[in-house]
C-alpha cells in the first residue's frame, strides 16, 4: 500500500514559518477517527476501555484528545501519573502498569485511585507498607515459553522480565484476597508490534482460560482482562495492516467460547494500546541541511536520532516522503542521516528516493508513538517542538522546542563564574 503523508508541502511551509524544523507533527483527525474505530470494534463488550499507554506519546494535549474519545491512561512512572492527573484523569481512568516500582510511585498511584497492576508477587508485600489495598487490583501474567501464532514464534515471554508465573499469580490472588481486595484484573503483554489480526484473539483466549481457572481456584471475582499493548502498525508500505474490526471480532469469539460458558460474561476487556493509537498519526518533519558524496550518497537532516531513536536502536524502518516530490520517480539511492557523532544515526540506509535538494522538507512517517517520547540529549542535541494539525486544518504548537537553557537547567555553573 502506498504511504501518503497527512500533511502537504504548503502546510509544512506555513508551519515552518513560525516553528522551525525539526518538529513532530500530529494529526488530530486521524487520532480521533482511529480511537472511534477501536471503540466500535469492542462495542460488544459493555465494560470495554482503552487505557492509552502514556509512554508512547507523553503530551497532555494528545492525552486530552484521547480522553475526549473516552480513553483512560496507562502509566508506568511517577511523572506519567503526575501528567495524567494534570490533564484531569483520576480514579479507575488510570491504570498503573509499572515494574521495578519505587515506593513513591505506588503511593501516588494509590492516592490518585489508579488501578494498580502488580508486576511481581514480591511487590504485594512491598506495597503493604506503603499504601492501603484497593477494592480493585490487577496482576500481570507471564506464561513463559514462546508465544506462537500459526506455528511462528512471535515473541519469547520466557526471556521477558515482566509478569508472574502461573503458580505465582494464583498465590498473588489469594494473598490480595486476604488483604481485602474484592475484584481482580489479569494483564499480559506477550508480543510487541504485531501485524497479524490473530495476536489479541490468541492472547485473549490464554487470559480468559486463566481467568476461568483462577476464579475456580481462588474464589475471587475477575472484573477485567487487560490485553495491554502490542497491536502494531504497518511501518513498511508492503506490510499487511491490522484490521481492528477483525481483531475485536476475534476477541469476541474467544469471549463467547471461554468466558460466557463459565458464567463469566460480565468480564470487561481493557486495552493499553500505544503504538496502534498514535504511531501513524504522527510524523517527524525535517529539512535537508547538507548533502555529501563519498563512498555513498548522504543526505543530512536537521533532525537526528535524538529526535527519533527507533532506526538507530532497532534498525526500524520508517518510510520517508520528500514533500513536493510525492510523484517523482524514486531513482536515487541515499543514506538519510542526522548529525550525531554515531554512525548508527541513520533514518534510512540505501533508500530509493526522488532526487533530493538542499532545503527540501522530508516527512519521516509513523513517529506518533515511541518517537518524540524516546528522545534524548546526546551530543547536546535538543528535543524538538511538537505540533498538532487540528481538525479544522490549522495548527497549534503543543510543546516548544528545548533551548540551551533547558539543557543547562540541571547544572550549576556558579563555581566557574
Ligand atoms: C509499552 C506498553 C504498552 C504499549 O505498547 P504498544 O506496543 O505501544 O501498544 C502497554 N502496556 C504496557 C505495560 C507497556 O509497557
């Protein structure tokens, strides 16, 4: 499938007149429409709720849009909890799915009334001395082994640091029950960035069966099953795309086959999607600063891996469009790089693109999740602005770019003055 940017050259020129590149740009219309599709796909489940994974795109303006579409938030740290509180999320609109959790994080989560998801059985006794137990609490499951779909290994839970073993989760439920917890959630995240519609249905079936067994073994009431994140997107133009309606229907079938016959037709389905909610509705807009011709052809941008780490970190593919040259033939081969003193600072290697000129604007696609969020300050590079393309076709800066003052804010130079 052809990948088209959600922004035109003319729009970018207009934005860049007041907000210099590079910046991450988000498409409000796309975000809202997608959130509504997800809601529709799970409309068969009256308790359904998406808890957007804040870590994917931690910006209050984005969280507000999702809140207006009926989403809650999934937090994993103290500052994510604070941000969510400031946006106006409270109580069971907040899921707290952390690991290696500091005491003050648990204390704040409990104070906000968040649903606390225990990553490990030892955390229950750790928590006991910090805050009171809540009527609704959740435990994270790790079945070990490999997670396979159609005989293919999708991920390896046995090597993942998250969650409790089967024996531990039973014990954890009994422990929590003894501490007065009345309703329980089960959570698992077993494969990342999946692009097969079968992931959620298979995971759901595993967790539904576990829910039936645990309800029998421990006598607790299971309130929800949290399918967490992991539904991916097609970063490559030739990749298949998920169909969220098919996914929702697959989960419904597992629900009908496993939970309903066990008399558990009141279990709510929760999700904690990040990538699926935001990745395609954000892009990194950058400008071509330099070109060099040595053993290969290089195009140097004003953005670097500090603005988008995924290609450097995972060798991840991000599609690139040269604005104004959407229909030109891709007959030039380039490495598209940033300016870090790191040879892996390449947004693309041997990529076929139209002939590029200095001053061209490029759109790096699908950076709306785990894009800006993974940014860092290596080489003294500063984090970029974030801009929202509003539904009416206008734009709004939703985070300013960092300045050198921000970079120096944690240092004290008084010894050198
Ligand atoms: C990262 C994460 C998510 C979101 O994952 P995506 O791949 O962005 O959907 C959800 N829940 C937890 C606990 C996570 O760590």
